């Protein structure tokens, strides 16, 4: 179990350090446009993605997708180059932070828009009979997009191997979830006949375990599932655009998924992993002459 | 309550069907679900059945095509029930009104308009024939006017820098004693090669008067005697009011071999490579650009501008400041008012009259009177 | 002699027989109904696993098709009425066309099929020609065969040659028309143009140069047999050009033939204002500057909702008479 946690923790640390670096590079004027970091939500990305088989499973992601991408591909270099706008980036610099693709990973900047596409990919997986699963990440805010409900209906109707992951960080850009939703989100996939499990989105081990179980089940009996992860965005929406009170944010600091993993892991292991990841990031930055 | 029988929608891709035949006569008793008529689309023929018991009233004749929903019949529930009033769906029409037997093709009509051909006259001359584009083209006024072909054109250049030598002065007799004569005299006072020796006018009151020192010596007839007496070398006509007069005067004397001259004001600018006949009076400040052809007996008032390669026939009069752009074609006996403007390539037919201030943007057929200041079509309604 | 509809049906049959990666999705496409306009009639019986009837979720099924396209399938989506393509716009514009552009090594061979056009009394929301809303989108092609083309061949060409999204437009009134491929009345040349698709070239005369070049596409073709005959009787020589690829448009070919006439009419059923025609006209002005005898005349439907009632609808939609008047107008220019 601890071996799993070490592996999960290392991925979370890498994502955290990578994104903190992005914010720094942004401040220094190296990045254009915008970046949405998943600081505080790393457990969602890592817990879900680590339970997938990147060969046959596919992942559709959203605007806040660095964590998903790194957990799925471990390609820090390709991602940084892309965000820096280099020709050698994974999308040649055209995509930037929100539009990423390698192999089975696809992200796009239109909220909810990838859900029908993930549904179509699930259909292709069903037709191909290789037991692949199509996973799609959405935020709580995106859950107001109509096309998602069209997709859930089709996924349920055709018994497609679609796994909808809702990262419920209780906010959409600046608007708290209770100003956007008239009912609990978790009830909605259920209404379409899609079993939905609500999980502590900051406990990486629980997420990982639940995903494994869900995915195994989906491979055995093709049908759609939903996991709703209750989490909290510790960072800004993108950069310098956070109007929540510091008291509110700091009240969630203790629930930081990294800190929660650290309480379980031996300190030596934690330090080792942190040093390892920091070295990796530093080497990456050096290779770009950014430090 | 009876029931209207409507043309049904038989096929999604057909919006209408043909009523092939009635299976019962008008007024016949029919019962529910009994076939009452046959209708047909491109794909299939179908029986329409009565929806109620009753008496058939045929509302539409067979053989025609009706749009879906069209009331083709009525089933009255009792023998004396009237067909109710209802709003018929109007069959589509795009209101094309065709004249029964066209005398000309549309192309012929458009070309006739463009080339100034009188289609009505042409059709009258060719009864029973559909006038086509070829026939219109064949009779289109040759813009190189008939008379221009007969004109003996000589190259004339009258650049303002030219200084004539004064060894021999041409003696000019002026026809017409009013304002035009004064213009000629004024022009000749600057021209060393020509000299006015007298004025003829048919108004006896002017006899023995003088104009700028030149005497009015008699009527037009006197010219013949003076010519025989070798008292002058050439004529110039200042008659401009009535073009027909101007034409007859010119023709009368040229036919008996009395030549006309060209009078060109010293400050008129006739550029290189221009050709003209005789009898042309070109007043001060006019500009005849290179390549222009001018027939006989034209009167160009002060400041007439004729741009390059325009072709002017004979007996035309131009009011002051009239401007023709490049490659304009003017037939014979055309009268321009003051300050007419003509766009490039425009063609103006014989004996047309263009009122002062008109801006010509389209071709003008022969015998037209153009009066409105702007004859151009600003926008075509769709 | 087959109709436009039969040709399209046959084309889909051949396509499904020859390529097992082709999948069709749409509302009410199963037999015995076979689609609102019967284009898929028989297809689901023959290929039950590859013809999917879908919920009424135009955006959703477009997205599903995009997902299939990303994973190696060739999806054809039938949108019951072209008017509903507005619901698919986000998936087409922000997803399908973006992927091949911004992602590396990704193709998205999505085919969106849809009937457009009025004349059937379907009213304001079922009669429009909305293709102009999708013009000029990078990586998106719009193909609209006329009944001088072979829509069944064209859709096979798209499925086998195109790697990126295509909107395939079928005018509702063409379905029942007999294809005019060997029409003796009007000599027809089908030329493969610079877009790789075919432009139908019709002339209503044997000798001489044309008076007017008429450019149109899709459903406009239904006016031509009658109109060109009528104008021929009036000695008006028309060269009509009907490209089936309306974006990209074979501008070089159009300019080449239009130059001959020097007078151009562009006809289109969409409503007036910011039309396909205006785009073509601006390119033709550039190509033919100095060679035109008069301004290019554009004919469209009126700028208003398309009524249901037959006469009202006819008054609003482009008609043969509108085109004829435009032709006479451009010839009348000196
Ligand atoms: C269709 C669409 N509408 C609006 C936006 C702008 N936008 C980007 S992120 C965001 C908030 C999304 O909230 P949520 O789905 O909860 O995801 P989170 O940012 O919380 O991860 C908004 C409104 C967008 N990208 N796409
Ligand atoms: Mg959120």
C-alpha cells in the first residue's frame, strides 16, 4: 500500500513543483495567455489517472489539465515547451496550456465540449472490443453545460465505457458552486442511470483505489460510471485572479492532498521524493536556460 | 358535419400530387373507408378513402396537380349540406407575364437600347420576323457616320506655339451676320493666315452695316457671284441655331464646288494626329486631343473639350464648355447644350439633342432628346 | 436515370460496402423510416451495426462522431434539417476543426450531412440555407453537389479522401430531381477543379462567347434547365458554373470562365447580406479587375424569415425570375 502511495505522492509533488514553476515563469513574462494550475487538486489527477492503462484507455481533459497530462504521460519537457510556445512543444506551440494532445490524451478549452467527444471515443472503444475506457474530466462549473447531459444520455443508452470525473472544487472561476447549481451535482448522472460515487478528492489513495475498482468493473461489464471528487482549489483560477479571503483559503491548507500524504509517509521518503522532483524540475529549467 | 378531402402528403420529397380520377361521380353516396379517388406522385399512385359516410362533392378537376393540403373534394354528411367556405391554399405562381408573340428577342431589345436602334421601326420593316441580335447589329447606326466616310479628312494640327508665315492670306467669306460672325472676326484678328473679306446675311436690315470693320455685303446668294468673281477663297458658316439650316447651307455651296475652311482660334489647342474635314469653327480655349477625328461643318463653342480618339461626325454644334471623354463617338447633326459632360466610350446617335448640363453615362440612341441633368441609372431595383 | 436521392442512397451503400470504418449516426435513420428525407433508407437493414439512431442531441452526436473520427472511424452525421446545424456549431468549429490544426498528427474525418433550403413550406426554422454561417472556417470544407453532379460519388470521395471535417449540403428540392448527367438539352462538362471536386459547366449555346456567366451551387441547379432554355430562345448566351466545393471555392476556374463573359451573376438561396456570393464576388473583382464590363450582380433570398404559406415563401426565396432579371440587368449595362 505504501509503495502505491509513494508512487502517487511522487507524481503529485512533480505536478505541484511543475505548476509552481509555471506561475513563476508567468510572473517573469515567459508565458503568454493564461495557465490554470491544479494546485490543491493534484490528488484528483494522480489518483484517477494512475489507475488507468495509458495504452488502451483515453483521457479527455479540460482547461485545468497539466496535472492530468503529467499523470498520464510524465512528459514534463514536452508540456513546458508547449506552454513556452516552442515549435518542439507537443502541439508545436499552437495549443499552449489548454490544448494538449499526445497519444491517448486530448484536452481543449471549451468547457464541457470534450464530454460528447469522450463519449464518441467510448463508442469507438466499445466497437473495437479492446476493453478500453474513455475518461473525461470536468469541473463543477462545467456541469452546467447542456451538451454534457446529451452525452450522459447517450453513454447510458449505449452502455459505453465512459468514466466521467467531476472535480468539484466548489468554484468556477470566481463564482462559488452554490451560485451556479440549483441541485446537487452528484444526483445528475444518477438520473441518467449512471452510478456515481462521491469521494474525498484530496485523499489520493482513496481515489486511486476507487478508480481501480470502478475501472475493473467497467472493463468487465461495459457501462458508464461517474466519480465525483470533492476538492478545493488552493491556487488562483489562473494567475492573480483570486478574490477569496485568505482565511477561507488557509482553512483548507491542512487538507492539502500533499500534506495528507505526508502525514502517512515516513519523513525520509517525503524528503527524498521532494529532492528528486525538484532536481528534475531544475534540470528541465536549466536545459531551457530558464535559470 | 361534412369533411373536406385534402390532397395528402404521399411522399416526403413530393409536395404535390396529381388527381388521376374520381372513383365516384359528383354527388354519389360514399361510405367510410371506401376509395373515392386516385392520386399520383412521381413515385406511386394511391387511393384516397372517405373518412366518413356521406355524399361526394368533387371540388377539383382531374388531370391537374395540387399541392399537399389543397381541398380537392368534400364529403357532405347530408345530401343538401353546402360546401363550407374555406380559405383555399393558393397554388404557387411567380407572376411571369409573357407577351403572346414577341417581335424581338430580349437580347435584341437590350442591344437595340445599347446601340440606339429603333426596334419598333425595325420590326415594322420586317413583319413576321423575330428580330434577333444579328439584325439589330446590322442596322445599328454606324457610329463612323455615313458622311464622315465621304469627308475628305486632312491632318490638322494647331498647336498654340505655331507661328504661321504670312506670305499668303486666305480670304474668308463669313456666312451669317450675328454673334457667330463676331466670334470669327475676333478669332481671325489673331490669325495671320486667314482674313475676313466680308459677311453675308439674309437679313436685308444688316446690309451695308459693318461688324468690327467688316461689311455685310448681301444675302447668301451673293456668294455664288462673288465666287465667280474670285473675290474670296473659302466660306465659314456661323449659323448654329437650326442645325437643318446649317446643313443645307453647307451642302448647297459644297455641291457647287465652293469650299469651306476651318477656323481655329489661336488659343485653341488641336493636338497632334488629329484629322478633320472642312467648315469647322473652333472657338477660343477649345482643346482637341490627339487622335481625334472631326467631320465637316462642326461648331465648337469656347472651351469645348474633346478627349483623345473621339470621333465626331458632321454638322454638330457644341455649347461652351462641353466636354467629351476619350473614345467617345458622336454621329451627325448632334446638338450639345452648354456644359454637357460625356463619359468615355459613350456613343451618341444621329440628330440627338443633349440639353445643357447633362452628364451622359450611357449610350444615346439616334433621334433622342436627353433632358434630365442626370440620365444615369443610379441603382437597379432587383 | 436516377434521382439525386437514389444516387445518394446508392453512394452510401457502396461506401458502407467498401469501407467498414464508415459509421452513420442521426435521428430517425433506422428502417423502415429511413431518415426524414429517406437518404438512409435500407442502410440500417443492410448494415445494422453501423447505422446508429441517436437521441435528439445534435451537439452531442456531433461530438460523438468527432470522438469516433479521432479514433480511426469515418463518421457520417445526418442532421435532419440544416437549420439545426447551429446546435452543432461549437462541436464543429471549436472542436472538430481545431484538432487537426492544433494537435500534432491528428485527423478528424467528420462528415456532417444535412438538407438545406426552402420551397417545401417547412417554415422559418426548417427552410434556411445556413451554410454561409460555416464559410471561411479553417480546416472546414463545405461541399454542396447540384443535380448536375453525382452526390453519391462525391460523398464517397469525401469519405475516402478527406481527413478533416466536411459539411455536405443537400438541397431538399433536389432529392426528387433526376440527375442531369447526360442531358441532351444542355451540354454539360464536369471538370475537376483546383479543389479536387467537380465544377459543372453548362452552356446554352453552341458558338460564340457567353453574354453572362452565372455562378451558383447546390439547389440553384434546379432552375437551370428551364431558365437556360428560355434565355437561349432570347439569344442570351449563358455559361453557368456550379462548383460542388463551395468552400474552398475553385476561384481560378470560376475566374477563367467568367472572364470570357465579363458580366457575372452569382445566385444563392441564403438570405441577403454577407453571403457566399459576396465572398466570391470580392475574389472575382480581384481576379478580373479591368476585365469586367459591369458590376457583379448578386441574387439571394430576401433578408427575412422564410414563411410557410406557399405564396409568401415564394416571394421571399430566390426564384428563377430573380436570376433571369439579374441576367438581363447585367447585359443591359453598356
Ligand atoms: C464554454 C466555455 N465557457 C466559459 C469558459 C471560461 N472559463 C474557463 S474556466 C471557467 C470556470 C470553470 O469552472 P469549473 O468547470 O468548475 O472548473 P475549474 O476551473 O473550477 O477547474 C470558465 C468560466 C470556457 N473556457 N468555456
Ligand atoms: Mg470548479
